[in-house]
C-alpha cells in the first residue's frame, strides 16, 4: 500500500475525530435522553466498535514489531561478528555510479570475482562519505566464504538500529492502543455517569490540537463554572452546546454527543 500525503491526512483526520468532541449547537434545552436515571446504559457506536477492534490489533502489532526488530538486530550482530572473524576482503570493480542530483547520496554498483564466478552488488554511500569513486576504479568489500554472493563495502557492514528505536517504535504503537482504550473508557464513564448541562462557548483557545474552546455552564448546585474542551470544529462564541460534567470535579467534562459511545435504546 502506498502511503501518500492524502492518506496521511485522512489518517490524521480520523484520529483527530476520535480524540475530539463533536457537539451539536441547540436551543438551550438538555436532550431528553440525558435525563434518564444515572447510571445510564451505554453502548459503542459504529465508530466505537471500529476503534475497539483496533486496540488488540495495535497491541499485537507492537509485540510483533518488537520481536521482528529484535531478530533483525540479532541477525545483524551475528553477521558483523562473522565478518570480523572470517570475512574475506577483496577489491571490487565499480561498474556504475548513480546520483540524481549533485550533493545527494551516491549509489555505487560493483562486481567482484570469487573462484572464477562474478558477483554483483551495490551500496548507497552516506552523504558524508567524500571518497572519490569512478567507474572502473575499485572499492574494498568483504564477504563471508560460505555465502560469497552477499558482500558489504568496508565501513557499511550491517549495523542495525539502536535498541532504543525498537522500544520507542513498539512502545509507541502500544501507546496508541492504550490511548484509544482510555478515550473509549472516558466517553463511557461520562455518558453513563456524567451530569448534563447547557454550556455557552465563551472563547477559543490558541495552541490546542483541534479547536480548543472554553465554555461556561451552571452546575446542578447552581455554581457557575468554566470548562475547557477540544472540539472537532470551531463554533462561534455564544453558541450553546450540551456537556456532561463530573459532579466531583467540575473542571472535567466532555461535549455531547460523543463519537465512540451512544446511549442504549430503550
């Protein structure tokens, strides 16, 4: 699958939709379905089921990526050690040099002879490698006697990636799954146990992913409180939205309706 800018944008938009609230402006009345006895019965929405299905896939993928990268690192380590112990060095003849633009990395094709048989390979030189290479000149390579068809230019032996990259990559994939699970749980809790209120948008907040918004609402106790939300779209100051807030912490809440969880139908 080709990962284009358009597909990256679509993926980012989908993730943003999951992680932000999508309130619907209304006339100032709390929706009747939110007046049910607490705790309300809730269920996953269609998108919620998709996201819930992604969570175990991401966790398994994280484990698989970690195992695969560990094996590759171990394989590279064994090859490096073997090259040091029994690798055979030979001067290979450069047959071709490719570079699309001046200053870019050069791809060098070369060939070498082992027991009367010619083997071909290539290497992409680092930008900082300023060695002079010309067609017809030679370049030093090393190969293993048991597999002469596989060779490495001196200084370009398999190095693998640092272990920290393995942990960051696999851990990052797992973290995405855990974040999605936390978002589902958050929506379930607020929709089931949160107290509804009508909030008025008072200002937009800069520096927020998505559309940061501050709103003001009157709690059940009569106290007026302010709440910060991240919405999927910008709403004008003064717009009325429905929120669900935590009765034990009036600074915590979400906008209604939620993307991943819905009230169960009666």
